[in-house]
């Protein structure tokens, strides 16, 4: 059974915070909401995006996560 998808902040939390400032103009409200959730999950859920926790289509989730990875905000891809 899949619990979710593990992610990490690219370069660690400090690097993530610095990088957000550099790319914030490339993020929309949905991206920012997702980043807020990722920050919560990093503390409360051991850096795991729980299965079924996002109210987006699978295609939109994939697009958003790839966008955040391309902007060097997160690294992801390991299922647990």
C-alpha cells in the first residue's frame, strides 16, 4: 500500500527559503498553497505528501510538483 510521496527541500530548508524569494514571481496562488502544505507536511508528516491529500487532478499535481522541482524548490519522487 502506498502511503504517499516523499519530498525534500532542494538544498535543505535554508536554501529553500532563499530560493523562494528568487522565484516567487513564477508561482501562482495554487503553487503557493501547495508550498504551504509542503511546509506543514515537512514538520508533521516526515516529508511525505499523503496519498489523496490534494484536491487537484493527478495531471495538475504532476505539473505543479515538476514545476516546483524545475524551480529548484523541492526534490521528489520516492513512494513510501
